[in-house]
C-alpha cells in the first residue's frame, strides 16, 4: 500500500525541503588569510543534512568557501579592527543577492545577477 500525503502536509514538506538549502548565518573556521588580511578562506563547521534517493539521512561537510571578505564593525569616524588568524572561528553571513556590484562600486546598487 502506498502512503499518501494530504495537501497541507505536502506543501509543508515542500517548504521544509526548499528552506533546507537556505543559509543565513553559519559558523566557520579560518583556513587561510590573504596577505593584506582583507579576505579569508573559511571551512563551514556545521555539516549539511539531506535525505538521499534511498531514503537514508546523510550528512556532508560543506566545501571551503574561498576569498570571503572580512568586515569589521564601524560607525562614523570610528572602527574596531583586529587581526584574523588561521584557526579563528568566524560567523559567515550569506546574502540572498549577489554582492559583486556593491563590492565594486559601493553605495546603493542593482544586483549583478539573480
């Protein structure tokens, strides 16, 4: 006998699966620091989880994210800066839009892609 989902359960499951791929913040560990300290390579520290085709739950390590810009808090004429070193734990923040044009020009921009 085949199990069937109700419409609300199917919609809920679809949203849950879609949101599994959305990242907003993630802890990571610095693996490389650029010579000027403005970017780092980061290994995300929480693995991804999904259900494979056989129905088994699987976890995998995310790949290293290269050239992550380092941002320090600032406001007005003041900034708090500190050196970032290999092995440091950092918080990755993900944007839903491309930041390429903003990084190149600053200010308010249109996304360079969707």
